[in-house]
C-alpha cells in the first residue's frame, strides 16, 4: 500500500513514527515496542534512519516486521548526507527486497566534522532520482512550517521545497509544531507558491519536561504560552506531565482534523502507552 493512496482521501488518517535501535543488543526491546504500537493498527508507521546510516539494516528489519506481521503499511526513512551512491543503492535494494515501497527522502543531520565538499549528496532533492531509478517507490519529503533552521528566510526555504516536490516528492511530512496556526499559515504560503502535494502534520506529544530542551535544540519550534504554562505547572510531576502532554497533543490533532488537515503523524518516541492513549482519545473521530 502506497502512503499517497492512504492520505489523499477525505478520511482522517493517524500514523505513528518509531525509531530502530542504535545497537544490536537493543533490537529485541525496540522491536517489541514497535510491535505494541503496530498492534494498535495506525494507518501507517514510519521508521527512522540513524545518523550516518548506522541503523539502515535495523530500519528495514523493523519496517518489514511491522508490515509483514501486523499488516500496517510502512514508510522507511532514508538519509543521504553522509552516504555515497553505492550505499544508497544497497539500502534501497534491500527495502525493495523486503517489499517496502514507501521512502521518506531526507538529507539528514550533518555529523560533526563532516567535510561536505567531499559528500556525494548535499540535499534531499538529489536523493530522489536515485530512489526512483530502483523502481516504483512512493517518495515523501520533510518540510518545516517554521522554516528550516539552515535557510536564510522562508522564501528560500519554500523555493527549495518546491524543487524537492518537482523532483518527485508525492507528499510532505512536517517537523513538529505546537501551534496549529503556524501550520495553517505555512500551508497558505506553500499553496500560493504552487506546492499542492498532501501535507502530513507531525505532532510530538511532550510527556516529560526534559524533552523540551531537546525539541528546542533540534527544531527551534515556537512554544505557545499555553504550552509553556502546562510545562511550568506539571513539569515536576511526571504522571501529570504525561497526561497533560497527551491531552495537548490530542487537542492539536482534533483541531487539525476539524480544519481539514486529514493526515496526522505522531512522533511516538517508541512509547506504546502514549500512542495508545492518543488513539483511544480519538477513537470515534478516526473511525
């Protein structure tokens, strides 16, 4: 099943992101967590790809297990900045052999000390042609409603996003955001620029206060006052913070659906209890 066919309809979809283990000794525990999330039957699941491609085999194995044994379509992340073309060819062929036909084409984070002048890939758009050369994959890309942190301005960011779409991205998945108005404004701007592919809204349930620093460091997401007040009030109470974070994320999802954003992707952090709580909160909404 291709992701584009799932998300282009009028029925609301809810999908989940999981990540593979960094080392083989963690494989079974991570696999079990992803299986628990798969058993909830989200519309599809994405599996991330480790920095430098170190977990590429684990990505394929986790994705194939979810798809083959739980009947949940999977989307494999693929980053390119620190890979060469031979490595990319090998990874894509492995995904193809495992009947995974959805790939999220990403540049990836730049490892510290990497000499980019020697890189074969500099942008995700350069990866798309190489994926397409291996067969009929459904290819997605990433987008930043609050502008990519390395872009000089939103105009250049959208211009580069359009190149990615023209290369063959069939849908886009957003970086996390905590104010839905940011997404609505972003959608207006990209539609005005002629980018008309479906956009999947990425939502991160913040279930502990320690996540905030990491979120700010990797995404620069703006935190609304309402959200900050929740963290200030409940951040030192782990169970209350988890409950409040799940409710906040659920309310974001409900508002998105009510405003016609039918595809939502939850960054689960491999937490089945969080994924399950959100799906339970939406049980009648996503029927």
